[in-house]
C-alpha cells in the first residue's frame, strides 16, 4: 500500500470508530441534553478526540517497542491474535460507556475516552496499518534512522486517525442531539456492536494472512 493509501485508510478507520456510540458521541449527546445546549456537545469533542488519540498512540508505541526486540513477523502474529480475541469477546460481551457522574471535566473525559478506545480495541486496530507503513521502509534504513522513521509514522498514523474519528464523532453527535434524538439508539447500538466485532475478527485474520 502507498503512503497516501495508508493515510486514507487510517482516516477512514478513524471515521468508522467515530460512528461507534461506545467511543464518544453518545457521551457528548448526553452532556448536551443535560445542559440543553449544543455548546456542551461541542466542548466534549476535544477531550474525546485527545483520549482516543492517546489510546491509538499507546497501542502503536507498544507495537514499536515489541518490534525493537521481536521479529516483524512475530509482532504481526501477536497483533493478529489479539485482534481476533477482541472480536470474539465482543460477540458475547459488550462494553458500553458508563461513568459515575455526568459532571466530568476535561481530564476525566479524556481518561474516559482513552479507556473506552482501549477497551474496544480501537488502538490495536490501527497497529496493522502502522506496521505496514514502517515495515518496508525500515528494511532499507540504517539503525540510526529507524527511530526517527518510527516516530514520524506514529505521529502521522495518530493524527490522520484522530482527524477521521473527531470529524465523524462531531457530526454524529450534533445530528443526534439536534435532529434524531436517542429513540433508536438501542437497535442501532446492537447492530454496531455486531459490526464492530466482525471488523475486529476480519482485521485480525487479514493481519495474520498478509
């Protein structure tokens, strides 16, 4: 895959994550309804986006650290197995957003977003694309240039993915808050849970086979 294609995939994957109510927009809508204003919905987007980006960056950093001591093939297999297991788990157990209080500040909402993205395997799902971005290039780099290449790829992967996530999360949250309401949420949530589980399993299998 070309570098431009990888960026596009990262952005599209972020957009897909943004559709999932369990990773942010539902919380933004709930805050907006509690305060009865759109401003509360929009104010939630920054910490939600930051927390999601941190989860992605953390997963990539762990993969990069593993790649420093393990072969690329072994790292790819481990990621594939973890993705597959995450997906299978979500067929039977759904993790939905819960918080002790809706009165949350920037730091707590950032932490919530980070934990939910990690629990859903969102960061892990980005890792195969990251490995593809760095694998072939590192094979032609000197050791001194490898860390710089990895840092650059990490920043690009996180930025493009977060941009796609934040854009879709914001649009969905505002549309639901102002137009649709939460009446059909339960049915939509179940469908998205199934789609998310399938996506995790499929990504794991694809990662293992490539």
